[in-house]
């Protein structure tokens, strides 16, 4: 039984009676963070780990992260692999087609800093943050799918502190009341 099914009885027994006090801002960020539609941009060997993250062994669906290949319907772009100067304008165009709010995860050393190819080749961009604003960096060559899951959870923490008002940050995150069995183990 989900917490949503028991929400009414939890609110009646909790502090403050049957009233939830929160802001619309916190509620929107809670919903945004729990349902991220990801646009995978696998350009090199890190793409294999990005694909493996969608397998049932790692189960990204439980985090609310669903891969979708249309930039107009996604929230977060996951860039995994080497970015060349020839490919950079295309990735930037896809990022600009995404609706606001949007976030970027740089997965792997090549996406973070150009990797080993930056110093040997003139055509490699020194990290995705040269062309896009990156919110979460995931190091590794290639990083494991568990690292990508951790990056998604870190992105959810970032989203929880954002505000719908531009330039405003919140200190705390919105949380629902929980069972004592779920929180304390009692």
C-alpha cells in the first residue's frame, strides 16, 4: 500500500491536524524531481553504460526517470561520451528545444573534461559545460549505471531547492509525512 493511499489517516494523526501547509513552489519542485524525463545523448563508449542503466537490473523507473528521445518532452539531458566541435551545435540546438525548466547531466570523463582525447585531438570539446550549463558531473571512464543513478538522485536534491521564481533558492525540501516504520524502523 502506497503512502498516497494512507495519506488521509496519516494527516489526521499527525501534528497540526488534517492540514498540509506548504507552498505551491515546493509542491511543484517535488513533482518535477520525482518525474524526470531524460533525453539520452550517448556519443561514445559511455553510451553503453547509459543504455545498461535502463535495463531491469538497475530499474531507473523506480526513481521516476524515463528515457524519451524527443527534446520537446524531456526535462534532463544526459550527455554521455566525447563531444566534438562538429557535434556541439547539434547538441546545443537539442538543448534549446527542451522546455524550461531543464537540466543537464555530464556522464563520463569525456563529457566532463574532454577525457583522454582532448589533449591528442584538435576536434574534441573540453567538456559539455563549454556549450551547455551542466548541473551534475559524473566522473568515470566509463561510469557505472549506479553512478548515473546517484547523479539523478543528486539532481533531484538540486531541483528540490530551486524555486519557480527566477534567482530564488529555498533552504529546505518538501517532504510528505511518513510512517514510523518507514522512517525509524520502529
